């Protein structure tokens, strides 16, 4: 299941995400409607990449469990892609106060994979 989640993540985060979504989703949980719309649109298109995995989960377990897993995938992705928590982690833990793009992307993707791995463990438990 972990591999399926990672493939779905890569499709949703890189192949389906538009440049506009990527450029405007930061602080999308705030009050700015453009940032909120960009983050919301990204999470919706991101979750489309998980539909095959969620259908598989629904078939193997039940529909309600697939819906729970969808929420467990979507909510952390929404919070993380707002980027404020990620930037706080970068400053406090990594000691990086500027937005070093390469490192920021690597840390962001590491957290995404970590959360998806935990989610996969929930599915098989």
C-alpha cells in the first residue's frame, strides 16, 4: 500500500498540480481568498490521484474506511501545503531562516512520504 500511496502522491503533487496552484497555495488556510482557492484546488486535484487506491481500499475493506483514509490523506496535505508549519519547522529544527527552495522541497516531500507511510500502516492494520 505504501508504494501505491507514493505513486498517487507523486501524480497528485507533480503531474496534476498546476503552476498557479503551486505559486499561490502558500498561506492558503489564511484569509486571502486567492491563496485559499489555490490550496483548495490543489488538494482536490491531489486527491483525484488517490481515487484508484481509495477504490481498492473500499473493495478490500469498506467504503467508510476508504472515506476515513481519504480524510487522513487530505487533511495533513492541506495543512502542510499551507507551508507555514513547514517554514516554522525549517527555522526551529533545521536552523534555516530563508526559504532555501531545494531544501524546502526535500523536507516537504519527506514529510509527505512519512505521513503516507503512517497512513499505509493504518490501512493494513
